[in-house]
C-alpha cells in the first residue's frame, strides 16, 4: 500500500514555492514533476521566470487551481504559505525537510491540510542513481518513505 508521501504524487496539478533571491529555486523538484508529466507552476515572488516558464507571485495568481503545493521557501515564510494554501483550498501540502515550523504544522492541522514534512520530495521525483536515490533507500529502510 502506498504511503501518504507516495500518494502526494497522485495529483496532476502542482505548485512549488521558492524564493530565488534567498537561495536557488528548487529546480530538481520542479523538473522532476515535469518529467512525470505533471502540470507544475513555479511560485516565486522574487522572480519573473523559472526554468523558462512564468513564475507567479502567489497561489492566487496561478492560471488555474492546483491540487498540491510543495513549499521550499525560506523557513520564515512557511507558515504564511500554509495559510495561503488553506485560503486557496489546497488540501495536500509538502513542506520540504527543515523548512517546517511548529506554527506551520499547527495551522495545517487546524485547516484540515494533509501535510507531509520531515523529508525531501525530490527523492520521489528523481530517477536513477543519485544522492536522492540513496536518501530514498535509507528512508525506506527506516520505514519513513
């Protein structure tokens, strides 16, 4: 039976939040979702374009509603992005490992969001032998995949 982490990728329409002015946009996740044939929108208030695609400043600015959101923005913004997801009706959210905060986790729970956190989405969307596939193997052995 697939884990809650694995079922996150059953969706078709995703948004991924990053902030290029603070650190490089999370292109591995972005490109991995594209490779899987998913519709993926880049949300980056500090950029106009990501990987040749338009970047949007917020969930509200997307051309269509998304089913799932990955947050890889600076940790200080995480709670606000969870609030934006709740406001937009997004019920599946992944907060990249080490980007979660107690306030964001509590808000997600109070908002009825199915939250994934504590690990890296990249290991689910990157094929082949990579650092992320090794991370995947370790997480599977630990029962956290």
